[in-house]
């Protein structure tokens, strides 16, 4: 089996990346990728533009990164599920994603209100403009803070008090068990994104990951910029124990983060093929007439 460079976690302007979905495939090809998954937060809005921009030799895996919570924890713990190859028209998942997007919008508006009440000179229109019609997220508020001269760059804005606890507003994320069930119902597969990234916030215990595996989770993302070497090997060990697939991805966000396309893209061709074989909702996409194969 020939090994290909496979990157199963990227964002476009349909959520909080800085490359348009139509600009992502050419950039992926230039980075030497054979397969790229588009996994914008809680939306499939970028799928069509990305599919239309596929160069020969590149396969697109349509996906999304779902904002989830483990509500049984007190307080609930946030987690991200990568969902691949689901049917975007399936009503259960489609409606759930819409509800999460609406909640993101309300939350972002509330954060801007809180900042303005403290005299921070940013506006809601400005944040909406940065989101450019895509899913609104905190990186768009971060860019407004940079433009207002309150932070040197987006990561500086995230490290500042302006996106700190005082201005934290919760959104109505999907219950993680519901998310797995809805994605399966739509014919898709799920991979737990950066499950051990303690630097991003509280993480769930291994016992919960075992429950998720029993509920139908397919894989764990081991290689990710936010995982230390120890965290990566802990994920690999747990996946082996639970019989889950292991992926590695860039979580590319364009200039909103420092990672490049293809960074940490360690997913093997065999794992990719097993993910595709487990999904029935939709197929990987190649350019019309591209016979280089949809499964590399
Ligand atoms: Zn994530
Ligand atoms: Zn991501």
C-alpha cells in the first residue's frame, strides 16, 4: 500500500480559518497532500466550493468539527468531535448543527456587548465582517481586538484578558453522546479531536472516552499541535486498548494559527481507508475525470 499525505482536520472561512473553501484545495495540493478533509466548526457551508476547486490527484473528505459537551461532568466539559462523510441533508444532524450555529452567534454578540460595556472599541458589524458569512467564532472577535490595537495578533488576543474568564459566555453545544448518535444516523463516522489537549482547557477522563467508544466513536486524533509527545503516546495507548483508529492532523486555520497544511498529518492510508469504509452518508470527492482514485 502506497503511503499518501492525508490531512483530516482543516478550517476555511466557512468557520474560523482564513482561506476561502475554494482556496484550500489548491493550497493542499501545493503542500503535497493527497487527501484533505474540510472540517469547519458546526457547518458544511464550505463543502461545495471546496469540491468545485479540487485539482487532479487530490481527494476531499467532507466533514465538520462539532462543538460538543460532556454534560454529565460538573461543570460540563467542552470537547470537539470530527465528523466525516455524513449526509448533510439528514434532518437530525442538520437541525442540531443549525442550533449550535445560532447559539454561537448569540454568544459572540453577548461577548462583544460585554467588551463594549467595558469601553472596548469594537463593533458587532466588524466581527460579522471578519466572519464573512461563515460560522462566527472567538477568532473573529480576536481579529477585532487586534484591529483596535488591544492585542499584537490573534494568538495574543486569545492570551489577553479580553478573551479571558471575564468575557467567557457559554454556547449550547451538542451533548457528545447525541452527536455520535446523530452522525451515525447520518451515515458518518466520528473522531475525537485533540482529546488530551490539556492546554486548551479541562479534558475528559479515559473512562468517558471508553464510553464514547462503546457509543460508536471510531477514532482518536493523536498527533495535533496542541498535544505534547506524552499526550500523543497516551492517546495511542488508549486507542489500542479501546480498538479505535488513530489519526494525526494539522487543524489548519490559515493565518489565524501558526500550523501549516500537512503538519502532524500522520494518518495512514490504511486508517483512511477504514474510515471511508465505515461511512455510508457520502463519499470522498475527486475532480471530475480524475482517475487517480477516490481512495488513494
Ligand atoms: Zn478543535
Ligand atoms: Zn479544528
